[in-house]
C-alpha cells in the first residue's frame, strides 16, 4: 500500500484538526503582516513619514521580497521539506517585521520591508502544499479553505488594532506597535517545531521511505485509536526516525506486511503477526532513491498547459486582489475622507473578512473549484466597479464589504486548486514558481495603481482591476482542469 493510499484511508480526526489548526496560525501571522500595509499606509502618509511615492515603493518592496522568497523557499521546499520551510519562513518574516517597527526613516522602512517580504512570500505556498499532501482528497479543499478562514481573521484584527493604536503614542508611534504585534509570530516557532510532522508524501518522493513509514505508522495509530498519542513530533530523519519507530506501534495488515512501492523506493519487511510493535520488527530496508522532479518538467507533458495557465492567472489575479486590499484606505483619503474615518470604514469592511473563506470551506468540496473561481472572479470585477464609483458612506462600506467577501472566498478557492495540479515531486516547485508571478505582478501593480490613482482617479483604478479579473475568469474557464474529489496522484496524471 502506497503512502498516498494510506493517507486516503485515514478517517478525519484529532490529528487533522490539530495539524490544520497549527498551520493556520502561521497563515494568520502571514496575512496579518500583508494587510497591515493598507492600514498603516494611510497613517504613514498622513503623518508625513511617507509620501504617496514612497508608500508606492514600500508596497512594491514587500512584494519584490515576496517574489524572491517564493522562488527561493517555495520551490526550495521540494528539497528542504515542508515542515522545515514553514518554520524557517515564519522566523524570517517575524525578525524583519520587528526590525521594521523601529525603522528611523522611509529608506530603512522600505528596505526592511523587502526582507520581511522574503519570509512572507513563500509561507502561503508551503502551507497550501503541506495541507494538500497530508489531508485526504474528500476534505482537501475544505481544509485548505480552513487555513484561509483562520488567516483572514487577521484582517479585522489588523484593522481594529490600527484604528485603536495608530492615533496613540506610548513610547513610540502607534503604527510601530501594530508591527511589533505582528512580529510576535516568532514566539510560535518552537511550538510548531515540536508538534508538526513532515509530509509523508514528500518523504516518500525523496526516497526516504523508512521515515515516511514512521510518520504514517504514528498517524494510523492515532487515527484508528490503538492507543493514546501525545501529538508531539520530532524531525523525522536519521536517528530521530529510528527513535520514533521505537515509540509507536504500527498498524499491521496482511497488505502492509508485503513489499510496498514508495515512489521509486521499495520498502521490505519480514512478515510478523498483526499488531507486533514496530520496534520489535526488522527495520525497513530502503532500496533505490526517490523520484526527483526538475524545473524543466514543468514545461513538458501534461504540466506545460497548467504551468502557463497558472502563470497568467497569478499575474492577473493579484491586480484585482491586492489592488483593492493594499490601497482601500488610500483610495478613501484621495476622495477627501479623513484618516480616522478612512480607518473606520475599512475596519467595518474588514469585519466580514473571515466570512469569505468560510464560504470557501463550505463550498470547496461541494462545487467544482474551477467554476467557483470563474464565477467569483467575475463577481469581484463587478463589485470593484461598484466600490470605485461609490461616494456615500453606506455605499462605500456596503460595496467594500461585499468585495472583500468575494475576494477572500476567491482566495480560498484558488489556494486549494493550485496545489492540486502538480505531483508531489514537483508540487512546491510548480506552485512556488507560478505563485511567484503573483508577487512580481503585485510589485509592479503597486506602481501602476499609484500612477493611475494620481493621474486618473479612483474609478479608473477599478476599471483596470475589473479587466484583470475578467481575464482571470477567461483563463481558468478555458484552460483549467477539474480536480474535485480526485486523489492527488490521479490529478497528476
């Protein structure tokens, strides 16, 4: 029985909830750090710390850093592992966000934002890949959406904290405290390190079949209730994998007692009676090496069209998504709304943020993800035009709230979708490379939005965003494969 088959047969239970809960906390701090830019940007401009031009470069620097991080660590997690990449990225963005809170001038603020972006950039890619590989296909979309629900809870938190803290000054300016709070994600790294397993699918793909077997034995033991399990994990490599194998009993079936295929590795055990403790059995013998993917494989066979589709999709969707998310308070300032009213309006808008991914969690495994993305992209385009042409406060908040809901529902749908389209050996490489285009696009979009806003006004910005989201719908509708309720190995082809 392969690792994929063993993952598919696991019942959803305590491990899956604990795993997604821990990973989702990382997503929370990641999105908090991305979205505080919108709220702090208005305050930084109002106080004179940044000009509109400098704010444009502040936003662009963050996304350029995210581009670098996505390329290096998103693709790199196919070599270093999902768990290790997740923890390292969390540390990088926490350290540099903390440093950014004490920036002495605009130049330092922009430069440190770039390095914080390196940590932020690949975190979401690694999370999508990590969850996709560990959760069975029947709940895969829902669980990825749950990480988005928890993550987007950070948006109203960032909005409320900005509204409360930005007008204050205790030891230092209030906007600096908002950044310090975001940097507290570093405090969770040790917790993550102890309680997260490596992806068994990744271990198998790397030829580390014995370690994959150890992780799966522990998951099976907990999931099928053979005895209590503490939920703590250690790095499953070398002697630590052997130590773990002495701590857990493997669930034994006749099928498991026979030779099994693990990627390109074959694991062989001598037959033992069912229920024999893992430590009492012969250690697995791993023959051969794991099947490694290469970047060039993205441009061949069934993956070429998917790679092209996702590159175009990511370059366009960011225009609509971050064009609103990172600029909403600034749009209101440019229309003559005061800083406090701008923060209040966007705070009310932000309160609906978790509802979008909640709808994504509810619909993800019920409706085909491909067509959900198409419909939501068109909805975002229409609602954006409504917001861009609204003047009355009720209309601004109403269209803004609906646009936020649709945007984050859209985000939950496409994050589940993109991680399904490549095989395990290429998953982080494929998702990391294609997602990096969203970060590069966002950097240039920030400059483009600033220019259009200055010369043509708010309505013209939203016409541009609507065109981009309409093209997103066209690309996914024409080129996107179906994925719902299919095992990852089946989708990979």
